[in-house]
C-alpha cells in the first residue's frame, strides 16, 4: 500500500511543532505544577484546542490564551465561550508585550520555540513564574537533573529558581512525538540572592568561567582574579581545581562570587582585596 501523502494539516503541525495533550492525567499534572491562584493573571501560550485552558481558567483570576493556528482557533474559542475569565488572542505570544502587572506563564509550548519562549519569560520584569511543558531533555539540562548545570541556569540563578516539576510520557500527546516531555518550572525569586548592583559582575564571572580560557574553571578565573584568591575560593566552595565547569552547582557559584568579590574596608574605595 502506498504511503499516505502528507496533508496541509500535517505540514502545519510540523511547522508549528504541535503535539496536543490528550491524556487527562497529564493535563491535571500540568495544572498542579502551575498552581494557579484565584487572583493570578495567567498567559497561556500554544493553547491549542483548550485542553489546559479550561482547568486553568476555572482556577485563576484572568487568563489570556495565545494561539496562532487558524485550524484550532474555532475549537479554542468554543472552549472559552463559557469561561468569563478567559479570552483568546489569535497572535504570536513571542511578539506580545508583557503585562505591566505581575503574571505567570503556562503552556504546552512548541518544542522548536523553547529557547525563544524561555528568553521571553526571563526578560519580562513582571513574570512571577513559568510552567512550561518542554522536551524532557531540555528540562533536565536546565535544572541540573543530569548532575550538570547549564550556563543559562547559573547566569540567572540569583534571580530565578529552576526545577523539573514532572515528566510527561510521549504517549500523552497527539500526534505522538519521538521523546517524552518534561515540566519545567521557573520561579522569579521574591528577592535576588545577590544585591542587584552585584548582578552584572556575577554574570561576567560566570561567563568567564564557562568561557573555557585556560582549560579549567580555575584557570579561567585566574585570568581575572589573583591566583591565591581563586585557590581559596575553590577550597571554600568544596571544589577541586580540575572540576569541570558544568559540575559546579549554582550555590557554589554564589560562594565563588562572594569570596572573589569580597570587599576589604581597609583598601581605598572599598575595592576587592587581592
């Protein structure tokens, strides 16, 4: 029998990376991970036919559902017709202006757009949390689940907490993707772990460490900090000087920064001591 020719709908799904949740238990798991509150403003991206929209809208204050696929918009509109707290926007979430008020993001996102969605969320000042159904490997990479930590996670750790909030089997989606999904939860901290004025210097240090200059974390740090100070900071953080940069926990990066940037009040201008 000849293989079925791809339809326009098949091509649309491929372009839009659409894999809809079809398992009620998986939907419930996403809603629990999102933890919507009765006063919350939620932005749902990739709302599809509204599988997540209805249970989210009944638990939050207001919900804005973004969907760009014209083929599913009628079903989404019908789902929201009796949900007074929900409204549909037939536009690209990534082109949307972030609300001025505090808000949360929830979505079974197109996996091909994961990096762009995460960047949008991290850049939005009013974001309080993002609960994103991504490819499992992406969620594991960003949350240290493999025992390794990514540069993006470490860079943003003082302001954002990252965690893996669950796993969704590939069989919960239609069409069925090649890999399982992971629920990635990003929470903005009520207060940064470092003073806001120190964050640019922290980011420069992390970028230096991940840059690979010298072949090890210690060698990279020694290009900008005194060798004795680097050695002492590594000891305090319980790090061997040959530890690969990806195995350094975010909390250890904070220890390194605080020690490498410790201020000596006896020095002119209160500059870091050597």
